[in-house]
């Protein structure tokens, strides 16, 4: 990657492979279905350079999940402003149009259609909710509009369907759950019982299935002490904390996130639950600054990728440092992993446009040509790079560590960090995650990377 110059919002794209015959065929087939989008086949076949690139962006702007969704929106505003200051993409400025995922799936799908049919957006970034992503992937095919799944975690999308217009620019639930489990088995292998406390919807249920299936393969015989699934949106976890205190499991696994995770951490801390069990919290990085010292040292935390402003070995330290400084200066908080995921979506969009424009000898790509450019694309993240596989799934490394307190920050940081290569922990193309996890062997633990301590 080239050295980042002052004011640069995004690094240049990592060279990617050329379009496959399959990708070219998909692009050609996409041209024939344009009536659904309100664009004519003639316009699609000979796309004109637009006056601006309009991008629809779905995120949580209301409710407890907005503590995660609003930072994603803020990152988009920062990155689009920086891109526009540099002249946009091929001289075309960009305009984000934000929609709120808070009201639910029906509202989201209606807004998706409005963005395409009324706003005539060139791309859509969607979304945080796994339910919304499951709904919008088929919509992207119906409406022939390139769609980046910028944050949602469900592994089911590309394992259960095939899409030409939907692509994920980060990992899915399988590596995000498998990495912290491997870290637990490597660093604290003597546990005998585990409990789960997850939100009761697709993400919470699926992530527990992944954890339990992999655990049974790698360490059979661990007792499941409790399976607790409070409703999505709950704020009072006193019943769950009481049960966990009574059951005293060795390990408590939770992929709860957003405001609900903040509340659970505070309530568990107040009642000394962290002193009874080791917590495995794969999404905890996004809550650290908000919960502060309520999260004690010695618990396993993840960042849904290798996202951490104190990453021990970023590919381009200047890029990560500049984004962190720019974000803190503008919003007065440290960037969390939703901001990294938004960076990756914007980075992929820029790289895909550049790839598609180069393939046309400088001409402007139509929707099908732009969508095809995402397949096989490699682009920079803030800490490494991401490659989108032939099935549309992004390959993203995972950073896991142990919480510790330091005088330098008012919140926990990660130490004894382990960076897992994406290929090691991601379900192979064409396989289902639960089937693949059942084939894992305990000797996998012998191949894990070394840990790296926190360095002030």
C-alpha cells in the first residue's frame, strides 16, 4: 500500500483479479432486467457519467442500537467529505442518503425500494441488522442495484443464496465467533461449563449455534449450564444475572451488542458476576469507552474483525492513526468497529468504481458492471485488507485479546492480542458453517498465532 498523504481519506485499492467469465456473464445478464429499477436497458447498456453518486446508507439512528449505528453514520460523513475534497470518484462527488433501521424490517425494505425507485441511488450500504440483510440481498437482485452488506453478521446470506448484486465487505458470524472460542481454548483451556446470554433474534441464536458446534468439535464434554435469550431490546438483565450467579458457569459467552451489551456489562459488574466467571464477549470493543472500568481485567473481548485503534501491527500505521485522529477531532470519541466497517464499505466502493472504470477504458460503468467489479476485489481496511470471494463473502482477519486496565485510558484496552488469519477461520466456499465446524480438530490450536501484549 502506498504511503498515506495528509488529508487522504482512503488508501489506493490493492490490485485485484480481472473479471471472471462467470462475472462477465452475470454482468451481461443483469442488463436485461432493468425495468424493475426504473432505468431503461438502453441507458444501462451505455451508462452516462452522473452529476453525483448517490449512496443509500442504512444504519441504526434510533433505539439502543444507535450507540453502534450513529458512529457508522458519522464515519460515512467523515469519509464522504474527505473523498469529495479530493474530487470524488473519477471527478464525481458523492452524496450519502441515510435511512434508519430502527423501525424494523418492513420499514427497511420500504426504504430500500424508495432509495432505488425515487432517489435513484447508485449503491446501497445495508445494514447492521442481520434480518435487514437477509431481506435486502434478494431485493438487490430484484432491483438490480449494487448493495454492500457493510456490517451485518449472519452467515446464512451467502451460504443459502447466490447473488450478483450483493457483497459483504467484512466477515460473518462464523470467524467472529470461532476466533474468540479458539482464543479461549488456547489461553484458558481448563473450563468445564459454559452458559450463553444472547439477544433473542437471528444473530443471537446463530452465533450460539456456531459457538456450541465448534466447542463440541474442539473440546467435547463441556457442560452447558444455561441458555438465556432475553428479548431483543431488553434493558433489564437482573433475572439473567441472578441465574448466572446461582449457576456459576466457568465461562459466559455473549454476542450481545450495542446499548444492551452496555447495560448487561454494568449490571453484571454491579453484582460481581465478572468475579465468578470468565466472559467471552466477541463484540465488546464497541462498548469499552462507554462502560469504562465496569468491565474488569481478565476477560476475552473481540472487535468483529481486526478493528482496534491500538492494533499492534496495522498494515499501514499512518492510515489507522490519521483516521483515529480525524474521527476523534470531529466527534470527540474513539472510533469503534462499526466505523471500521464503514471505512471498508467506502474503500470497497471506491476500489470497485476504479476497477470497473478501468475495465471500460475510462467509460462509466452501468449497474451490472459495477456490481461485477466487487467479485474478487481486494481493498484496504484500516488495519489490513479485505478480499471479497467468488461467493460474495468478505475475508477479514479477527483480533481477539484480554481486557486490562491502564492509567492511560479511562476504559479497558486489549492485551495478549491474537490476530487470526481470515482463511483459517472462515467457512470454505460452498459449505455450510455448522457442517464445516463439525470437522474441526483439536490440533487446530497448535497452529494459532502468538499473542502480543499491549504496549503503551
